[in-house]
C-alpha cells in the first residue's frame, strides 16, 4: 500500500514521523513524501525532507496530511487545496493529523461528515468550515474513508487504529509493543479535549 505524505513549510514533526514509524512497520507499505513544488521542505524543528512534486503521485492508496503552523498559510493556497481535493477524491483512504483536517475541510470533502482536530487549535480549525460535524472530545474520528485525529501524538493512535481496521487489532498491538508505545485505542476519548 502506498502512503502519500503531503508536506509543506512548517509541518509538525511528530504529526508526520509518529505515524510514519507505524506505517514503516507494516509489511508492503511504501511511504513517499510530496510537496507542491517538490524539493526540500523544512520546518521549525530544523528538519529538512526531500520531496517529489504532488503531480508525480501515481498510486492513490492513502493520502496523509499532517498539521502544524504551516497550515495557517496553506489554507489560503487555493491551488494546493485543489490538488489535495483531487488526490483525496482518488485515494482509497485519507488520513489527517492535527490541523491537517482544516486543509481537508477547505476542500469541501468533509461537508456533512464527522471529523476532529487539535484541541488547542480547534476554534481555528472549525472556522475553516461550518459544514463539518466537528467532534471535540474524540481522539480520532473515522467517517467512511476519512480518518482525522487530534493533535500531534494522537496521529500515532489514529494510525494504529487504521492499521487495526485494515490488518487486525493484533497487528496494531504488536506494532505498538515493538515501538514501546502505549496505544490509546479508544478513539472516542481524548484526555486533552478540556484543557
């Protein structure tokens, strides 16, 4: 299965590499990194990742969209939002972490669907679409092919949930044990939602 990770300037490190750690433990999963222009994409943690152009995506199994401070600019980038929409429509599954759900919401594809996001940025995310049924207390939400998670480390929980849905709970638990991670497997409850 191909995991197509969309990157942009100032993406959140753990939004990407927590889930990538999980995806990387699943047999026959291939991870690719893409950005609008291709080339090096960096963030405030000093991370620099080589990416291919979004137009180079050929297999649309999983579209993965992280969050981070960069989403505040990306929501205004209508050409990138249009590219995300086209890819999301073709993809078998679409996963977002943190404020990445704001980008997906801007496409209109979450209209009438349930979704969640980072609790500290929840009001801002909601301001990007009032047509989404935003679930504040959820750790992650699944609505059809769309998986959206709360902030940062919640992306790991959601990705383990995704693996569980596709490959069985035992596989997800084995991965969590292998990476020494205490998986919060209850998607309906996020300890951070009232803070």
